[in-house]
């Protein structure tokens, strides 16, 4: 590919140089360098130095030129004169007879007509060849086909993905199986007057499997399946996006029944009237055409439009109404059962050691999406291969879990004993609160090894179950856990560091959300003060409007501080009650750098025995 590009570049450079040479030749043709004038000619004529003269008359007589050859010289000198008759009279006076009068010289047809026209034709042909070469490669970027759809028709290449390849999304698959069944057996639905949904939109967090579901439908439906990204519609040229939408639906009609899948539809279907371009914005014209094609005066029987996005909140309401996208399927993060099924799929082609417990991995990965789990096992396989092992062991998964969730451990980084001690007490403060408080623990791993995200250490909890929502008590306990590191620093060193900056930021976020979004304040009541979803899309800071008075803002600040202060006091009391465990845990971390759940819990057991 590189040689081909270099060859084309060399060809174009050669053509440009050739055109430049021809232009230079034409521009300089006939323009002899003048070093000889008429007065010099008269002097040489009088002195008898002139051997021969050829007189060339121009078309507009009597102007012309003299080609003068001097005695003993081979070079011909040119003299341009306004009247050749005056030169003839001068030669007659000097009795010089060796001159020749040429016929009137007309304009050259070759130089004035044929050559310029030929150069123009060659230039046009070269430009056409260049554009044709670009259009034949480069993802169909054709100069004359901007308005053509860039959708790809999924071909049957022998390897089709089906619903069996999709794990952890049983409810979502059930809804989509209805559409597949209608495309295969439309008669039984039509007989009872049922209308299949015209559009299905898949929404959910990134990595949950929206595009994967679309690929499975392409394999199951056995009908033409057109795929395109939302960004492929929009170009810098006005009207191109709308033209591509029309062309896409025309192709789908020719192949009906068929499915159109638009990935990342938020790139083209954002709410209208929210950008800088106004109603004539190219993106809005594209959206308007899509609205018309999906449910306008035209008929699109047998065409089902599917779309995927993780920003359904910013889509235009018109495209979400029944008749366009009739169904909204939320593809959520998998629960423990779903994660176990997903792990089975991704572990199918990976040899696992006897000590690998996928049930435990599914339990410890609460909040992971399908993409996260695939990445987890892939990192484990990479680490096993690096160690020249033919199979994956539990330690590989544990290492990849830390790498994916927190960052790569930087064991080679040199830190001072003082920093290591501060970090040990900081992480021990977090760990004690994780262990003591009932809704946030238990602890999985504690480490004072620096990580790739800039943290000096980490304390990783082990969620025992999936929870759909947080309670007020759990949020308060999360605030207390986040404050544990700062409290431990104050108690032991009578000083604080910048290491708790991220913890403080998290604490503030929790407390503000409790007061402004979740209605968990007795003084401010059940009112939402922090709804930012209705902001315009020209910038949250540019047009941010606060929906409450300054006095209310002051009360919010007071409530946030009150929540944090109360949590701080309670957390400090808990750490003071377990100060011996704090010392023991910190000393063990300084010694081993990383301790497990069993080692940490043994510290509490020994403390209880001593008491």
C-alpha cells in the first residue's frame, strides 16, 4: 500500500514538472536576450562591420526586427525597430546591399491556439484521473458521490453471530427475538392485526453489549442488514447528510424486508434548536430527513430501524415517539448471574488453571460491563503468556483486576520510608471503616504500592451483592470511609497531606448529591436543586442557570458541611476505638506492602482475643 501511494505521488510530481517546463518554454520562446540596439547597428553599418542583415516584418507593418550578423561573428543579433523602411533607407545610404527582406510574419497557430488548448485538455485529464483514483479507494470517498449512503450491507461470510453468542442479556434478547420472529413469520402477526415496531433503540452505559445485540440480530434475522454510524451522515457540505439518509432508505426499500442499524445515533439525532447553527444546521437537516423517512408521508413497509446510544437523554423527542422508535430497550450492567455467563463466554477459548474460581470473579466485579469482563480475562491471559505459562491462574486474574480497576502497580517506584508510613496509616484508616461499617465492606485487598493513576496506595472493597440503589445510610457510610484516610493521618502524625484530595472531592460529591438531588435533607425538603439535564448544549458553563435563590444556595452549603462534619466525627470515633488495629495494619503494610482480606481480618480477631 505504501509503495502504491509513493508511486502515485511520483507520477503527479512528474506531470507537474512537465507542465512547468512546457509553460517556461512557451513563455520564453522568441524572447531573445537583447544586448544590441538600433544605434549600435547604425554605427556598425557606417564602419562596415555588418556582414548580413535579414529583415522580418510583423503583421502590422512597418514594425519588425533585424537579424544582424557582424563580420567575423557567428552569433546573430536581433534589433527590434518601429519602421523597417527607415532601416532599409539607412542601408541604401551606406551602400549596403547584403540584406534580405522576409515576408510578413503572421501569428503561429500552434503557439496561439493548439498548444494552450492541448495543455488545458491534458491538465483536465490529469485532475480527472487523480479524482478517479481517490474514488476507487479509501472507503468509497467519491468526489461525485457525496450524497450516497455509506451504509454497509452485512454479508453472509460463514461466521454469523447469533443470540447464543450473547450472554447476560436474557430479557433484552427476548424483546429482540420478537422482531426476528416477525421478519421470519410475518403472517401470524398480520392475521391478528399486529404491527411490528418500526424502530428499536438500544440504550445503556458504554460496553454493555448494544452493538453486540445488533450483530446477533444480523445473524438471526436472515434478511439484508445495513449498518452505519451516526457520524457518517454529517459532512461539511450542507445537504449531504439528508441526501445520504434518503439514499439509505431507498436501498433498504429495494431489499425489503430489511433492517437498518445506526450506531451512536446521538451524533446526528440530538435535540433540535440547541446548537450554534440554528435551524439551518447541517445536523438538523439530516435529522429532519430521518424523521420524515421513518414516519412521514412515505411508506416504509418491511423496514425496521435499530439504533444504539448511551446518551438517550439528549436525543430529539420527535425521534423517540411511537411510530418512529416504538421500543426503547435498556441494556443495563449485568448482575452477578449475567457476569458469570459472560465470563463463561470469554473464557471458552482460554485454558484456566484448577485454582480459578469464576464465581468469585463474578462476585468481585460488581459494576463491570461485558466489555470490562472481556478486558479483565484478556489482561489475565496476557500476563500468563508473559510468564511463559500455558494456562491462566487465579493470581493472573487478581493482578489484572487491580490493573483494570485501579491501575498498574509501579513496584519499581522508589518512595521514602516516611511516605510509605503515611500511606500505610492512610489506607489502614480506610480499611478499618470498610470492615466495621455494615453496608460498604468487606475489604478485599490493601496495598501501599503506587499505581498507574498516581495513587500512593489503594484499599479495594469486596461487594457481597449487587444493589440497584443506594440508601441514605450507605451513602453516609461511604462518606465516612472516604474520610478514614485523612482522619488516620491527623491522629498519628498530627498533620495532613495532599494524598486525601481525591477522597475529599468524592466526599463533597456524595454530600451534594444527597442534598440537591436525592432529597435527603430535613431542612431543604424533597426538592431537587441539582437537575442539570435540561441545560442547553452550547456549554454547561456558558449558559448555566441556577434554578434557586442565593439564600437557598447558602442553605445547601450549610447542609453539605453539616453532613460531612457529622460523618467526620463518627468516623474519627470508630478509628479511635480501633487504634491498635490501625497500628497493627500499618506495620503489616510497611512490612509486606500488600495484605489480603484474611490477613486483615486476622488483625481484628487477634485484637478481640487480647481484650
